[in-house]
C-alpha cells in the first residue's frame, strides 16, 4: 500500500517544485522512496507468479527517477510530482510491453501495453496486428478486458501508415502510435491493503495484450 505521507509529500512537491524546498524536505523524500521501493518489490513478487519473464526482475530496474531532464523541455520544474513504476521484462529501459503504475497525489492510474514505441518496433507491432487481427480483436474486445480498461488509448496517425490501405479491416488499430490501455486508481484503493490485489487483477486481464505485443517485438 502507499502511505498517506507519501501522497502528502507529492502534493507538497507539486506546490513547491524547486530545489530549495526539496533540499529542506529531503528526509520526507527518502521516506517516500522507501515506501515506493517496498511497494514495487511486493508488486513484482506478485506479478512474477503470472509471468516467468519477470522472475529475476528487481525494483531498482523498475522505478523511474523523480528528477526531470529539463535540457530540452520548456517546463523547467526540476522534479516530477509523481512516482512511476514499470513492471516488464528488462525493467524501465526495456522496449518490451509491460505494466505501469503512476502514483500521484490526486490522479493515479494503471497502464499496460506499449507507449510510443520506436519506429522499427511499431512497424513489427502493426504487422502482428495485421497478420493476427482476429486474435488481437479477441483480446481487446473481451468483456473482462473492456470492463477493466475500456478502449485503447487514442494516440494515432491522421493518415494510414506506409504500406497499409485505408480499406484494411484493421486500419483503425494500424494507425495507433501507442498500443496501450489505462484505468484510474482511486486514492482509497491506493492507500489500502487491496492495492496489490487490484494491480494483480488488472495485470492478469492485460497480460494477453502484453504477450501479443511482445511476440511482435521479440
């Protein structure tokens, strides 16, 4: 579970996103990180039961740093106001599809799939969807899947990708630039002992999509 003190730290950080404030509250940051590390370890141990590819994964490979790279961004805030954990084979640096949780003071969510994959990987994913369209539809149109996540994230090209005709039955999905789903997590769930179970159930529902995408990526 996520401690309320961790969420309060994130809430305060959002209001005071500068190095001076952060330095004064570094002990709160360390306590929050310890909470996130413990949660990430429990989450990995639970999800690896359902996916052998996660067997050697550690929380260090899965946690995103709170420090922002502002070199090429108009937003110069030095810190993120959330914690992010990705559970996938190879961890956060892996191009493979996986499961993600973003922990925020006000709007946390779960996600699964591939977000903005690089060109060659996206090309492979599109080919897999094209070749195995019925299998893909069976996954994303399954009742439990739709009840849990709803529709895929609507990030797509305005025109058809190169090599695919507009009358392709799968063109709606071939135009996607991210192939992923999300669902919100309430603050009451986030701070409850039921959070791991909530993540586990969502992961099990999303695993067919993750496996489908990773088959293409591999």
